[in-house]
């Protein structure tokens, strides 16, 4: 992978990291003020909110892990089969850990 491409991915990951953090902070701020009484179904809304926060936290952990891999130059290698992940796939999902074939295999198993 060229240094330029790595820099681009690094920037992209940092951008996504900021975006997810913003979303998470917004969710937490809303959670702090308690359930919105104007909403028709406060209990459902609360449940969805928890699930959303959970997803952001997972995404953040994936992005952090990807940044860490990038720093130790282990980025772009499939953690499952050890083959390089295609640049196209990395462009689309920079935080991915596995190549397209392994990802498809996992999806088939799930
Ligand atoms: Zn693989």
C-alpha cells in the first residue's frame, strides 16, 4: 500500500472516529436528560437509544483497532486468512478486519 493511500485511509478513519464520537456524545446527552415525555412510546425509545449507543461504541472500537493496525503497519491484511484485503474494500470499509471472501464466509455462517 502506498504511503499516500495510507495517509488517506488514516484521515478517513479519523474523520469517521470523530463522527461516531459526536453521535455517541449526542446520544449520551439525550440519555442524561431522561426519556422524552413528548414521545409516544418512551420505553421503546429508551430501548432503541441503548442499542444505538451500543452500536456506536462497537464502531468506535473497530475504528480504534484499525488505526492501531495502521500504525503498526498491519493494516490491510485479512485477520482470518492472512491475504491482503482489496484496496476497493478498504476504501469502502476502512475499519474492516477481514477480506471480502472471509466476510462472505462469516455472513454465510451467521
Ligand atoms: Zn480472508
